[in-house]
C-alpha cells in the first residue's frame, strides 16, 4: 500500500489527507509545531470534517514521532502553515524543508504545495540534496504543485523528470487534473504570470479608485469588478507575490512591476482606514461614541498567513482611531462567531460601523441584524476595492 505523509497541519493539508483516505490511501498528517504525526483513517475523517475538528482530539488518535512518519513515507506533500513576518518567510520555509530532508528516505517523492518564485524548485531540490544526502531523480523525486488558497486544486504541476505511473495515480485521487510533462521551470513561469497579471489588474483598480469620490467609485465599480473584490480576496495570494518578487533580477521591468504591485496592495488597509475616517467626519461621528465591528472570517490554519497578518494590522489601525473595536466572524468554527456576538453588537448604544472583509461575511452579518431588528443606526461598510457603504437607520435596513 502507498504510504503518504502530508507535512503541515494546515487547512489545505488536512483536505488532501482526507481525500486520500477516502480513496484508500494510507495517510498521516504532521503537526509541524507540535512535532508529531497523526495516522488518519476512515473513522477519523468521518467525524472530523475539517482541521478545526481534529484539534483537541489527539488523545483519541494514533500518534507517532514525526521522524518515523517521514522516513516511512513514499510520498510527502509539503503544505505547512507559514506565519513568519514577510521578511522572514523564506527562512521559515527553508527550516521546514530541512526537517523533511533530514528524515527523507531513498525513493521518496516530495510534492511541494507552497508557491515559489522563478528558480525556486531548483533551489529547493539543491537544499533537499544537501541535507538528505540523496541525489535528485536517483535518490528522490520532486514535484512542484502550488495550491490555490484554501483549496486542494493546484495552479499548475511541474516535474523534474518523467513522472512515474504510481505518482500519476496518486495525484489523480486528489483530483489533480493538470497532468502533462511540464518542467518545474515552465510551471513556475506559468504561476508567476498568472499571479502578477491578476494583481496588476487589481493594483490598477485600487489606484484608479483612490482618485475618485465614493459616488463615482460606485458607478464604475460594477463594470471594473471593484464591488466583487474584498480585502479577503486581495490578500489571499500575497505570499506568492512576495516570493516571485524576491526571485526576480534587480532592475528588470518585471521586478519593478511586481514591486509596485506589492506596494499598492499592501497600502490598501491604509486606504480603507482613511475612508472610514472620512465617513465618520461626513456623519459627524465622535470616536468616543462610536463602536467598530470588524467582521472578517480568516482561517487560522490556512497555509498562507497574510490574511491573519492583515486582519491584525487593520484591527490595530482601527484601535488607534476608535478605542471600542469588536472582532467577529461568519465562520462556524471561530470563537468570535457572529451568533455569539450579536447581542453585544445590538445592545450597545453607540453608533456602530460594521466592516465586512468578504461578501460571505457581509451577507451573514446583514441577515443576522435584519432578523434581530435592532433599534439604532448602523452603517455597513464592505471592505471591497470601492469601500462600498450602506446605512440603515432606526432598525430598518434600507
């Protein structure tokens, strides 16, 4: 039987491990922070649909040392959580990769699920060779398959050599459909092109909206897509942008483009707070008599950590301006779920500004308050590219 280890206790890694178990593959998942591996089975995944359900059940699970799990694995999916500050991301990734390399056995295939920049696969392979003492292709195989955020779908798949049939069958069970014999170099170029072109459009829109008044932004937002792109979407792939940027030669046109994209997108939180200040001024709201609710569901177990970082940064910026801040979420697994916080929201006499970080968060919050029919004034702010605002007065949503 094929023995698989998914390295990293992330939302993506648990989804992959669960899918493999359902398809009859023996799979373990490694908690990179606790340094232990959990052997999964059909009964476990039946009762633990997400990684959130798995946490706290360790005493009921089959645990073994991470070294043993990695050394026994025929295939290792590398999907750890990355939580370092932006400037330390590459060091954290290399540290995790070194741990895998130290315990990797001959004949293992490593499937790398994080994004890399141009030439990243070659650097990873060299590191694996150096630490493991194994040679690429003869001692181990390497596959580049960067996953989309909170998904088990790869952007692309790159192989260093011709993939073996066993590997193709395994990837098929995960639903990886982009099977071709593309090299890692081509896959990296495809991924970089996809990410930079997507963010180039978003950065352009942000700069255009900054030059317009709120009413004007609303008029063109639908055509340009500004109403549909929230801060949650905007920061979902910033790890990819930074890794691509770090791989580009200095003074190249693509490097300057990517650098400017990064600067513009990272500045969006400041733009959002500035819009909030202008809104409070327009409504003549005093900071001492205003309560801000930031309603944004962010999965603390996703591989990329940018949304967690940006949400915390936004909360700190808001607290610098308005002291009374409440963080809520539409996610059922979040301790700050809106169902537990709704009484606190509607029971306060202060004027409330309700900022939603995604369309789902906005919809849930809007419906929940409508059902409660509170008395008072509410201002709903969508944290999308146009900073769309809707006011509801005296308990009625208008």
